[in-house]
C-alpha cells in the first residue's frame, strides 16, 4: 500500500490552484505548505489529517506523464471532480463514463493537469 505520492510541477501557484479546485469534490484539501513551493494535500484519517498527495516545484524541467487516480465514493463525485478540474484549467482526457474494460463497475474520469499528468477520479461501485 502506498503511503504518499509526490510530483514535480512547473508552475507551483498554477498547480496549487488547480489541485485545490480539482480535489475539493473528493474531500481532499490543502493541508500543509512546509517549505516554499511545496504543498501536501490530503484528508482526515484514523490518525488525524494526513497529506498523501504532494506537489513541489524544483526549478528544473518537469517530467510529465504520470497517472494518478483518486478514489471517489460514488459516480456523482467522479462527475464533480471532472467538472471542477476542467473549470480549474485542466484538459479533457476522458469524460466520466463506465469503463467495463477494467471491470464491470469501474466508473472514471480523466483530466490532464497543468503539466500534462493524467489525473483520474474513479468509483468502483455499480
């Protein structure tokens, strides 16, 4: 099981704004900025608030192409994530829809973030 994941971003302010908006429907919020141009997003866990998704600007060319998928409790939340991510400047990469190629109850939506990483919200309930 993963504990946390981080990606490098080209424009910290732009990416921070994008992720604050895109992840809000999933209940994931900005929890900490422990140093300049680094931010941890997360939610409440059994041990208190936990940042498990990090962004950081390093001042070097970013590597894009990561695929990060966030769990959603229902299809409506997947739809809300998709709409919020597009409104925040994301690029369409797969509208909310069933994706039975993965399994019969898979419902997901994909958006490219400002650095062209493939960000997904997925619900595994029918």
